[in-house]
């Protein structure tokens, strides 16, 4: 075997294909040709050496997702820092823009759009409001409610930040071809929609429940 490459199959005695179909499919696609070993391969190798009785094959996928998230988060922070934003604050502005004209939402709708707690979204709104990027205004359909709306300055900053963000995302995915990106996106979507992850997704209240909460 060529030094610095990952063997295939990558773990002796691993579970059959029927037990971990997505993990095995990814491993076949990734390890069907020689690639350089990475930090996750080292972790798996150490586990296999320390506890050969354990099946750690899923680590090949999930630890790489975690590692990519951490590296991506650092990269995103560098992109948004010049605009005086965090990625979380950018998400608030982007959600308002995506909602369409007049680019305003109830705070609870932002909670659903960003999958956050009400406390977390309130903190984000407070910060972007202090920066003049959004404003709170009375909700004409709810005397006790408020709407969060993008300001003109918010539109301007978001436009510049979004361009920089998308350019950076393209850079981060530069190591994959268009077909590889699509294949990876399809697999990740399948994983997100699988029962193990789908059951952890926050449940949005029904329209009847929403009316009762008013």
C-alpha cells in the first residue's frame, strides 16, 4: 500500500453494508481511490488499536462533519468580521431578506427560520438593532406584537456581506467538482432527513397553536 494513503476497506471486521448503508456508501465513494490520510483517519486508527472490539466506522463520517463545521465556523467569522457581524447576526438579516418585501417578520417566525430558542433570537435581534441594521415596529395584526424589519443600512450591509460569504463558500468547496458537490449534498440531505436526525428537529407550532399563543 502506498504510504500516506487510506486502506479500503478502512476497517477490518466492520459491520456489513446493510447495517450502515450511508456510512459504507460514503466510504466506498471516498476510498475507492487513494487519498491522503487526515486527522480523522488517525483518530479511527487509534480507536481500532485501543479497542478493536468496537465498531467506530461511523466516526469516518460524523467526525469529519464536526471537523468541517469547526473549520467552516472559523472561516465564516473571518468573513463577517469586517462588516461588524457574526454569522448568527448575518443569518437574521438574511432570513428577513429571504422573506420577501417588505422584509419583516415576527420574532417567532425568525425562531422557526433559524432553528433557535426565543432567548437566542432576541439577543441577535438586539445586537443588529443596536447597529441600526433592523428596527422593531408595531405589528398591525397584533396589538401586543412587534415585527422585525430590515433597515436601509441593513440592506446595504447584507448585500456586501452576502457577496463575500458566497465567494468564501465557493472557495471552501473548491476541492470538489460540481458532480461531487451534488452527490455530497444529496447524501447529507438524506442523512438530515433520516429518522435519527429528523426526530431531533424542533417542531414548529401549528397555525392553531400559534393563534392560541397570541
